[in-house]
C-alpha cells in the first residue's frame, strides 16, 4: 500500500488509515510467503538480472519453461530491491491441470515501469494476456508489483512487524481480472488462472481477497436478491 504524502488534508489521512486497517484485516486470510521451495537459483538470478536491465514495456522470452516458484523467485529478486517507483511484472505460463496445487511452466515475462505511486498495464501487455488466455488451455498468469519504501511504512515497520498490504486498487484489479476469466470460461469453456502478488519491504504476499467495499456490495446484493 502506498502511503500518503505530506501536507494532505485530514480527510485524506482518515481514508488512508481506514484503508490500512481494513487491508490489514484482510491479510489475515492471505498467505505471506517466507521462502519458495524448489527454486533454481542460478537461473533465477540470471533472469532477474535481465529484468533489471530491461526497458519499459519489454518482453523477456525464457529459454526453457520455468516452474512457478522459480518464476516467482525471479520476480521477487527484482521487485524486492529498493526501487523508487512501482513496477509491474507479468509472467505467462501453462498450468498442468486445473487445481491451484498443480505445477505450471512459464515461458515469458513482461515488465512495465510506473511512477512513484502507481503502475499500469501497457496496451501490449493486455493484448498479450488476452491472446495467451484465449489460445492456451489452462493458461496461468502471474501478476506481480511492488510498493516502494515510504517514510510512513518505514516508521511503522520499526514499531510493528510490517507485512505487504495490498491497496483497494490492487484488490479491485485482481477481482476484475478473475471476473473476466470466469466470463471467458462461460463463453468459450477455456479455463485460465490469474494469481496476483505484492512485494513490499522485500516480502511477498499473494492477493486473494477482494476489497471490503466489493464484499459489502456483494452482501447487499445477496440480501436484496439482486445480481452483483
């Protein structure tokens, strides 16, 4: 979660603190990974170095299929550095089965460079995602981004055990992609899998819970008998 800036009005700080508390509550239901087993460290370091040297909106083709954990290690090594702006790294692969526990092999990465407090999917990346999930059966896409260190989170990390906190925008983006994947499954029968990760203060968390606002909206729709 990107922290607020100085000289912000009181309402901004109130909203930010509310988002921080609700996000912290949701992370109790989300796994934070301390280590990734079975990582090919040599290859991971090599590709992570290539990511660091790549230009904005660049694709990196992997010579051989990298497993999910090795691919995540590549991205974690890169995004875990003390960057001054946000980056978005997307990995394209194929899952060997439908369940999350099944292994997957990844063959390409895309990197986008953002600003100090935001990063967006490029048109080329979105087009590649659409092509990938449209053509690959059991396609798996890993979407990973970082939150740069900030004076507020730096201070809080000295007081409490700080862990990655997805913002409402992070959660809304995750929900939107997974919703579109469900619609695609209904239209074409082709199943695709999206997994979202946040790296903050060098630590890795998978984003799996929707925002509090979205959950409240869904609850109101159920109570009233409307569609979400």
